[in-house]
């Protein structure tokens, strides 16, 4: 792998240089998942929320959990998945 430099004297190779875009997407997904947890909490605590609103937040959160689980699997991170 080619070395990666983030500062003039700091070079990285291997894990730190592979799939940098994917790792960024995982960080962004984790942030969205955290926000979804907050939205779920707010909806549940709001007594004016309908069952449909709560169900839609749960469905979105579950879909993101599934995606993040697959994306963070070691084969996906290392690029060895088929």
C-alpha cells in the first residue's frame, strides 16, 4: 500500500490508509445513529406523539442499526467481503 501523510513527517500505511472513505461513512453513520436515539427518546416522551410517528422513528433506527452492523463487520472494513 502507498503511504499516507497527514503532516509533513507523519506517514501511515496499512489499516490507516485503506478504505478511508468507508471509515468516514461509519463515523457519520454512528453520529446519525446517536441522533436517532435522541429522536426516539423525544418522540416517546412526547405525549402527543402518535403510534405511527413512534413506529416510523423505530423503523428508521432499526434500518440504520442493520446497515451499520453490516458495514462495521470486519470483512466490510478490511475489504475481504464478497
